[in-house]
C-alpha cells in the first residue's frame, strides 16, 4: 500500500507537470451554454465533459488537473521554506543550547498553542493574497516539527564519543553537521517533509476555500470546493470531484511517509 502511495504521488506530479498536454480544455475558458452540465460525453456545447462543468461552464476535469499544479507548487515550496527554517533553528538550538535554545523552543511552544490558521488568515488579510505570501505563511506553519525533532536528535548525537573525537582532531562544527548529523537524521527529515506536504496542501485548500489563497480564475482544489458549495443540490460534481482528489492526496501522501522511512532507515530494511 505504501509503495502504491509513492506511485500515486509520482503520477500526481506527472499530471501536474503535463497539465497543458493532459487537460482537455482551457481551465478558465467559459461557456455559458454548457454551464452546470452533469458529467457527459456530449454536452450542450457538443463537447465531452467527463466531470461536468461549473456555474460558468468551465470544465471541472481540466480545472482539477490544473489545480494539482497549484496545490503541489505551493505544497512543495512551503515544505522547502519550513524545512530550511526548521532545520536551521533546530541545529542552532541543539548545538548552542543556552538562551538560543530557550528562545527557539519558547517560540515553538507558543506557535503550537495558538491556532495557526487564525494567524495565517490575519497575515494574508493584511498583506493580501498572493503566491509568495501564501508559500511563506504555510512554510512558517511547519518549521516547528523540523526544529523540535532535529534538536532532540542533535542533543543525542552530539554526546556521542565520535563527535568528541572529531572535535579533538580539529573538526569543525560544520563538518560534524554535514558528515555526521544530517545523514543520521535524513530519514526523519524526509518523513517530516512528506507529512508536512500533505498538511501544506490541505492548508492551501483551506485558505483558498476561505478566499485568502489562490485567487480566481486560477483553479485550485479549495477554490473549486468553495465555488461549488452553492450548487451541492443541483450540481454536486463541482465540489465533489476536487474534494475527493484533495482527500485522497492528503491521505496517500501522509501514508507515503511511512514507506520512505522504511526505505531510508537502514535499521528497518531487514524487517
């Protein structure tokens, strides 16, 4: 099942990259003659709409395919932002200790205690919705996990005898981090990144649903669910299709983290 999740992620990435070639229609092209058309092989405009059309006659399948590009772009970029920040702060807290450790962990605890979605809404409402703002805000929501995990593992590894031996031989802190710390925590970082990707995709969809994420007419899964909520009785497919894709993606990406952990952790390969 985990391997299947990895295949699903690769297929999803392939679909996102090849969206212009795969999508049957322009995702923002409107056709009022075909508005609110149910899934069909021959709509009022004479064209096939396998997942139907929305209230403006736009093809739902095409918009869902292009929506994958938005979700993955924001998700991967946010994971990179959160990972870089979290790893840097985790290494600083673990190696330096003292007041840097106290400040970083206090900030982490404060963020965990406060519903980040409220902070995200406030920041985006002030700065305005845009791709850079969305990526940075979602990235900032994920640094805590990296920092806490990396700090705990650094505290364990830095007390090992081989680290003391490297320092005694004149090895620098950068060498210890690059050659011994990061390789030992790589599997944990990959698992965290995979889980954070799923969370980032859901958070992006949530903000888009609230009108603070990706702005129309750019298609996004959360935005599509938002647009279709008024037509659930008469045109359920507008929200259902992107909602199902979003649910499957978040679940399967999360499960893929376990497979990557088993693949990258040498202690688990023989089990």
